[in-house]
C-alpha cells in the first residue's frame, strides 16, 4: 500500500510545523533519550494518528472487514494484556487493521494505530510468527518513536529526512532516481535520522521479545519470520545502499535476537482456530478479482490434500467465502457446514465468531432475513463484545421490518460505542425506514463527525433542522451538536492554516 507511506510522511512533515515543545518528565526508557520526544505530546500524537487513519480508511486497499479486524484487535489486545507496560506512558488504545498489500510488512502510526499487510498474515505459519511482528510494532508505539524522531527534527531539517524516505522508496524501481534524490539532502542530518531509525528498530525488537515471552509465545517465531521476510525482500534490501537502510540489516537483527533468546526454553503454543480462519478470509480479500478468486480456490484445493483437520476446516471456510462473494449462497452454506464438520472433529466442538458471522451473511445473501435474525441473536449472545455481529443483528432486524427493535438496540449500542460510525449509519437507515427525517440526518451527521468529515456533518445538521418532523428536543440537540462541530471545524481550519505558513 504505497499510499500509506506517502500519507504518513506528509502528515509528519505537516504536523511538525505546528508542534511546540512541551515540558517533559523522566521515564524509564532505553538509550534513545528523553529530551528528543518532548516536542510531541501524547494527545497530539494520537490526533496525528487519527488524521492519518481518516485518509487510510478512504483508501481502496484498507480492508474494512469486520471478522478480520476483530481477530487482529483481539489478538493484539491479548499481547498488550500480557505485558501492560507496552501501552507506554500514554496508555493508548491500540487499533490493529489490515491493508491489501503483497509485501511482507507491517507499520506503526502515531498514537497506537498498527497496520498489517495481508501478505504478511498469509506468510505467517503460526500465531507466534504473527505475534512477533505485532509485538515489534507495539514496541514502536510504546516507546513513542515517531514523537522522538520529531524531537530530533527540532535540530535537523525535515528536508533530508523526506529525501531519504523518498530515495528508499524510489530505489525499488530505479537506483539512478534514488541517487539523484539522495544528492538533494544534507549528509550529516540524513545519517543522524537513519541511525536513529536503526536504534528504534533494535529497541522495538527488545520490547517485542518481552511481549512474546510474557504472552507465552515461542520467541523463536521472531527469528524464523524475520528470516522469511529477509528472503522475501532480498531484492529490495540488497539493492539499497547501506546508508539508505533505515532498518538495520535483517541478518544483524536476527543475530541480536538469537543472542537474546539463546538461553530461553522452546515454548510450543497451539494456534487458535480464528488465526487459520482469518488467514483463509484474507487470502480471498487480498485479490477480489475473478483471477484472484481462482488462485485462492487453487490454494484451498491444495490445502485439502493435506487431509489434516485444521487445514481442511480453513480451506472449506475459504471456499465458502469465495462462493458467498460470487453470489452462490447455497454453495456457501454447504461449504460452511463442511468446514464446521471438519472443525468439530476435535474432542470438543469448535466455535468461532468468524464462522458465526459468515453464517449470518449467508442467510442475508439468501434473502432469509428471519433466519439471519435467529443466527445473529444466538451469535450476539455467544459473542457479546463482537462489534461486527452486533451490526449484523441490527441489519437483520431492519431486513425483517423490526425497525423499532433495531432503533432501540442501536441506540443502546451507540451509547456504549460512541466512536462507531457504522452504528450511526445503521441508525440512520432505521430512522429512514420510519420516515423520521430529522433523526435520520442527525444520525448521519454523527457518522460523518466520527469519520472526521466535519463540513459534511454540519451540512447534515442543516438538513435535519429543516426537516418538518424535528421536535423541540431534536432542534435543541441539533443546535448543540452544530456549535460543537463548528468549533471543531474552526480548530481544524486553524491548524491547517498554521501548517501552510
């Protein structure tokens, strides 16, 4: 997803023009230094991350798939629970999200947002390997590496950093272009920034190993996966000159990790069922074209030849997902049943929110809304914290015309999850079904505001005010939200003007 890197660079450069030094206080951080992170407060860092995420969510390669999102966030949260110190001094709420990208990579954004390339999840052979990458990226966030990088930029020009990053990307296509870009930078400042990044990578590796150990994962997963990533990206890293490698050489990092884990016992940990189902789902989502679905189907056929329970279960699930995307609900239902049968060949029945979610989707695709309500009602009881299943339940209620029930349920959910724009969209649908125009547009305004589109949110409030069915209470709510939204918009415009100076 090249656009993500460009957006991150642009946002860092833009934000650094408005950031002012803030008082710091001593922290027990490793050798990168405390004074270098004083220029970006945790609140500003989070705000920067949210701004970048608004752009990423609009990108076609952002995989807004509830089952995969929930798997990644449940998995990432389990790592943070095992090592609470990893939340860092700021105590961020982390958010893990998948992007469609063929490179084996993951990246950390300011404020606790961590992106995972689809190809990386597919390349991970077990959850310990996936945990090693997420733990490494958590290390970047917990140590506030971007904030500390911006602290260095108080002393060094931003231009050499931008030059280095552009050159590192350009070298993939043209070494000559990379050399030309590099000549425009200042050598000393460039080397300082790159050295800092190398130190940051080593520090993130150390934090990642602590997280893996305390979460009970096999630390050798980091070694094996780094080696696989090195082989997959060898053509890129070998062609880049040493002074352009912001990450330390992978062989160097592997050697360092091996030294740190030499005396640790091997710890085998069974993978969760959800890991294999999420990988199957991502294999389909990675390339949704007709050719991509054919290639995914071939891969699942190969898995079936293994005859083992877990590969058969995940392959059947993947085939069911393909059938669902192709509009064949009956075939999808049959394949999902075969997947469940393979999974339940274990000593205890296997349950998964990914299976429950697909069962609901299949009922909806088959226009069996009543069946979808029954499936979703049972699933939300079994998985009460699943945001995706909660939204599926509301959608099913709307499909069968139970608008009052949907509105009551969605209002309760919106009170619990105030930053869930999808709930507000569903609430707007429910109000529209009842002909309640003022409430419909008020809900749409909330959805736009959550997504950071303040002008659109204010426009929706104007439409709500002009609706003939707006009550006195509705008008008061519209006025209050309009004052708040306009104040937020004015603040955003002020920041934008400051950046342009």
